[in-house]
């Protein structure tokens, strides 16, 4: 109706009053009519490309929806699609289908994808880890296609896997047609489904989530900047997740932010510009923090069934043990009678053995001479064995850990075998001017990153007038993971090896 009203007004303006049109020449009327048609086409084009607005705000801890508007309207997701591309890639790495250091050959199809792109060349090879960085940070379409082909052999097969995974997550109104999100018929999703996907990315693969908060990263052939860096820099607590833009979709964004114990996910479809989209997302995040309770039980979403390239889900075989109605008793072993002469010989041998035992004296050590002492001779059948006393410990003991030239008057050195299972690594989170300040930083850091520091020990080490704040008790892999997680929160961290 609004478009019709605008068109009518423009038509009236172009046509003029009837009095004027009566005297207008045919050429003038033609010019006015042409102007009307041009303006009408402009308005029609604008209406086609003006993407509808949709939004959702969710408490990431519980999954409670705090706000929604047109959240179930199927719209173009644009590069929000890459969240699913990356999710499937994380799943493939976790299950051993591919490794982060696998060299991926770039196909002509991947290299020919339109921008945004990393700039991959057909026939070149690049590690998967760099493709993941390019897709998450730069939103590279060529990187997304290369990931799809490396894992499933073709983008079409990978897209089918994306749809299976989406269905397992409960994304009921999403259909993917490609791995990058460029506009294609049938490639649609909703604000609700993309919010669900963002929550799964955060909870299912926290070890990779820091990719989405990097302002820049090295992607193998060059350093790329984050398409979401303006919101990450401007909004306190923001740490992801993914932007998207096409003419048909408008400016889209799934954002996540954490303040204190609260984490909010906000999704916007159909922004008019990057600036207005970011401003609206900031408003929605503020709304979420104001409406979300300070404390709520964390209910992580159930991970979708692992469905590799073949399509069948991988499940474990469960053996069902049923109760037995009747337990048959085993048959008795048949008795074999012995010949009479054998029995007689055995009886005579037993009598002779007993007579010898009764005739031989038995020495018993440490039997007190009391009225109640045992009379061993009264029990000829029993054989009493007395345990030998243990050998005394030698005066001089050479310890395995002590040097061979240990002096007689020197201290003994005892080395205890480690039972920590190789957890000799630690991480350093800074050096401070006082012990109190170092302990305070350790406590704050532990509260921020409970997932990896919950079981670590806090240790303050004096060093040259300052105090190092360390967490100890890690394996090498755990120390590296803890530092990656802390780096994602802009906390300085350095792994420290044994010794």
C-alpha cells in the first residue's frame, strides 16, 4: 500500500493537473510518463532489495528467549552460513576425519568465488587451520568452499552434511545450498535458527571459539582483519560471533557478549548498514543483560548426532543383558571308583606318614613357658612352621637418587617419583609489584576462566623484587589451551615448561 501511494503521488506530479495536461504537447506528456516509469522502477527495485528486519535475543546459559521479532521468518543468512561451515569442520577435526595441519588443495571453483575472499590461487596448497581462520575472521568465500571440498569431496556433499547437522540441532527452518552464504535460491534461515547455531558453536567447541574474537590473524598467505572488529572494540564484553552481508540479505550479525556471569546472544537480520546494524545489536545486547537473571543454571545444548559424509549417524553398540528366568545347575562330575588294592595301599602310606610325624620332635620358637602353652606333641597331624626373622637393615644405605661419591657426613638426598602424570607445565599471567596484587590477579583470572583453571594451583613466585603470578599443574596441551582461552579474553598468558 505504501508503495502504491508513493507511486500514485509521483504519477500525479508527473502528469500535472488535467488543465495543464490538456494543453501539453504529446512530447511533454511522453517525457512526464517516462519520468513516472523510471521512478516507479526505482521504487520497485528498492522494495525488492530492502531486506526484512528480524531479531532475537537469547540467554546463552539457559536458552531462554528474551526478545524476538520476525524470528521465524525465512530470510537470506548471507555469511552467517559460515558458522555452520566452521562447526562441521570442527566436528571433522575432533573425529579424526582431517587435521588442522592437513594440506588442502585449492580447486578452481574455490579460487573463483567472489569476494569477500582470502585470495587463494587454483592449484595451491594451504593448511586447514589457515582456511578456518580466513572463514571465521575474514569471512572468505574461497576459504569456505575449500574447507567444504577438503572434508566432503565436493561442496554439494558438504552442504548435505550441513543440513543434516542443522536438523539435528533443531534448526527446523534452515536449508543450506552452499558453504559460504552467497545468495542462492532456497538458501534460507531464520533469526531463531542462527541464534541456536551460535549457542552451539560457543558451548560445543569452546577451544575454537576464540577464532571469532580475534581482531586480526595470520591466514597463511597474509594477515586478515575481523569483519566484526568494530563491535568487538566498541561493546564491552563482546567476543564474537559472525557478520554477514549480501544485497538480498542486508547487514546480518550474530553477536555474543559476556558480563560477569551472564552471556547474551543477539541476532539481527536485514540491517540497513553496518553502523546501524551494530547499533541495533548493541541495543539488543543491553536489553538482554537487563532482562537476564544474574544467576541461572547453565543448561548446555545437547550436541547433535555425529553424521559424517556418508550420512549415517555413528552410534555405540549397546549390549542388553536380560534377566535369566531359569538358572540350570551344572551336572555333577561322575564318581570313578578306585580299585580295592589302591585304597589299601593309600591307607597304609597315610598311617606310616602319621607315625613318622608323631615320633620326630618339633621345635617351636617363642613359646612362653606358661600353664596354657600349646602342647605340640599332642597334635601329631599338624605341622607348625615358624617364620624366619627379617634381616636387619644395614647401617649404611646407598640411596638410588644420591650421588656415588656421597660423603659420610653429608645429608641424604631422597628423590620421590612423580605421580602427576606429566603435569609439570605452568602458565604465567604477569609479574606484579606485590604479593597481594599477584594473588588478586590469580583469583580474578581463575574466576573468569573456570573451565580450564578450576583444578590448577595458584602460585606466587618472588623474582628480582617482583612477584610472578602462575597457575601450575598442567600438561603441555592443557597449558597451551589455557593460554589460548585467556588470550581470547585479552588476558596475557605465557606457557612455562618444566625446569
